């Protein structure tokens, strides 16, 4: 079975995601041609092609675009407007941007995609801790934590035997999730964050928090989630 080609909307979402993780100021809207887009972008030192003869830089990368240089504005400074005529050009620009991501940005983007693939939608944060850029995967409610556990090939019988609304069972679940993560080669601390009965209406139920990951660990986790999701998909297709 072959994968369906991405739709123009999916391609635009994919470009938006890369732009967000690149930390660039931008506005994206539909272009005049089907599948294309118009992108307003602030030039960045991290992306040299956004300076100088932008159109020539893009052509050198195999990307055709109309380029308009905006006059400097008091708050936003100089700007560019790129008009990309087709879905292929939008995809190519996304690939170009991705090649200039920092190690932490690249890892956060890959982890975002892997989590989305298993049904957990969230923006993965990058935190500067001293001289290191670490990946903060955030809190997981019981549903998202169970999805993560299953996607790491956690034992379904163990999960069914636990009441994740119970403090003691939730703590045990945190240890089980730790073991599932360890099976991917990562010794990553997992904390159970209990919520008292009076607070559940405001904060929801018990939550799971994973420790910060370095860029390498984030990629390992993303790869494990993608691999297991692909394997699960193959099993469903053959059954």
C-alpha cells in the first residue's frame, strides 16, 4: 500500500510547523495559484538565504518564488514576501528551512511529529538550562500518557489492571512508563503528579511529567514512536 500524497492544506501545515520551530516571525496565507502560498517572513541570520538576492538564493536551491522586499517598519524591521507558485515549491522551502534548524530545534520538531502520529498534539518546548538547550515534552494527562505507554509497546494487561485516577496506581504507572522508555535505551525519570479530588475540576486528573531530554534522547524517543507506529500499522494491514 502506498502513502497518499499530502494535500495542499497538509503541506501548508507542515511548512507552518517548520517555521514555528525555526523561531521565525511569519505570516502564511493561500497564494494566487492552487497549492501555492504567500509567506511574509522576517530575515534571519540563521537563514542566510533570507538576505541579499533572495530570489537567486532560492533558485540555487531549486525553488522558484516571487520575492518582494518590504520597507523597514518601526517594530518589525525589514521583511520579505515570498509567493510560492505550487505545492512542490512549498515543500521545497520547508526542506530548506529544516536544514538550518539547530540541533535542539530539529529534535523538538521530530518529536512533535512523532507525538502527533500517535495522537498526542502539542508544541514541544525548548528550554535553555545553563549553556544547554533541552527539550521539554511537558505534562501528559491520563489519556495522553496511556497513548504514549501503548506506543512504546507497554504491557496492555498492566495498563488495564491500573486505575490511573488512583494515586497509588498512578505512581505505579509512572514506573511502568519509565520501564517502557528504558526499553528504547533511555533512562529517563518519570514523575507522577497527583491531583487531589478537590482540584480535579480545575486541573483535571493525575498527570505524568517526563524529565527534560537532550537533543539526542529526544530523537531516540521520536524514532522509537515512529518505528512502533509503523509496525502497528503493518500489523493492522496484515490482519
